[in-house]
């Protein structure tokens, strides 16, 4: 019996210790899969850290999950998943939040889009590049539904090379990016072009250059993202 009690005590102490994170760390909620379409299931990742280092928050340190509009989505706290209802109304923005072990709330929002609506939202990796020699391959290109984007050549934790805002016209395919900050911003970017999806669902960026070491004609480049 004493052995069992000691084991329980050690487990409890270990669980409590996992919530002891540095006082200067920030807390947020990451929702990596996008877009949020009716019937979709998105994973929820409560995280804590600083710009150069972050960790997933253990389940024991997260409580009180809430979604701003239960008619549009529901949360499975055990699996940390957000289930968008099949009858959710496109154009609705919902907020998902939780309470951490410090009794602080963190939240993130997603915009529900139509089943066939053309959106760039999501994270992708460069699969190929055509009509273009040179340039560092893009390890991660992220478009968010709040109109922001980021480019990272070699993804590592939360590091990003540069980021900014984008404007996309799904009817014409016109895409314009504007850089607002970065850790490494190349000099020879070409941020005006077009975006569309091929028959395999891959994202194609045409007439743009998002890397360093620009080729002679960066406006001829065609990126293929999977």
C-alpha cells in the first residue's frame, strides 16, 4: 500500500511540474489546419513560449475550453479538436479559447468558408519551381484567414524569415503580398502575381519570386506548393 501511495504522490508531483513554465513566457492557441469548412475537424494546440522557443501545453494545464458560437462548432476537450458543424454558415468567424494553469485566457479565431470557396488559407511546402533557376526552396508558406502570410525557408519551431499582408482575388487569381517585417528579408522579391489550384489541388503561384538570390527574370517563376 505504501508503494502505491508513493507512486501516486510521485505522479501527482510530476504532473504539477509540467505546468511550471517560465514567468516571462506568453500563451496562445495555434490551429494549424486550415481552412475551416463546414464538416471539417481542426486540431487545437495550446502553446507557450517566446519567439525562438515554444512548447505544447500539457493537457493537465488546460481547462475551460469555449467556442464563441456553439451553433457553428463544438470542441472535444479530450482530443483537442474543433468540429465545424456541417450546417455552419460560411462567412461566420468564431473564437476558440481556453484557460491555462495561471487562470489566464488565450484565444484564436477562424473564419468558416464555403465548401467550394477558393481560399489560400493554410500552410504549404514548396514541391517544385518552374521557369526559374536559383533561389532557396520555401519550407513553409502560410496564408492565414486574417489576411496575413509568412515565408520560412527552413522551418524550426516558431521561426519565420519574413511576413506581411496579402490581398487575393479568387475570381481573377490576382495575388499581392506586402512585407511588414522579418528576420531575413531578401532584396529581390517579386510579390505581385497570380495564384490558382491545379487539378491535383496543389497551389500554383505564377509570376512571383519569394526567395533570395533572384534569377534574371523573377517574374517568370512558377512555384508549386503541396
